C-alpha cells in the first residue's frame, strides 16, 4: 500500500519534472532561433522549433499517460455497461 502511494507520488513528480524541463528547453530554443540574423535561417529555426516542440510535448504526454496506466492498473479493465434506460434509445444495428 505504501509502495503504491509512493509510486503515484513519484509518477506525478516525474511527469511535472519532464514537462518543466521540456518547456524550459523550448523557451531556450525559441530564443536562439528568433535571434538568428538571416531571415531564411530564422524561418527554418522557428519551423524546426515548432516541430521539435510538438514532438517533445506529445512525447511527454504519452509517457505520462503510459506511466499512469501502468501504476493505476486500469489497462485491462472492462468497459462499463450502459445504463439500463438507454438501451431502447439507441438506434438499431444494421
């Protein structure tokens, strides 16, 4: 029980640390990319910043979600049944 609580707390701390590190890195990269003197290189740097930033943020979200599923153990759970009153309201299957 204590191990589970400790794992949950560590997962939250790890997720927050990863997101903070990615945001700090993206701010630094954006400052560097926008300070380039040449206009074509600046445009390329900003475009690369957008692509890398999107990939990094999506990667952090994916890792955090996978970690939460592993810790909480909800990956094998059955889908809950529909409430009783709504079965008649559904359109017929073809």
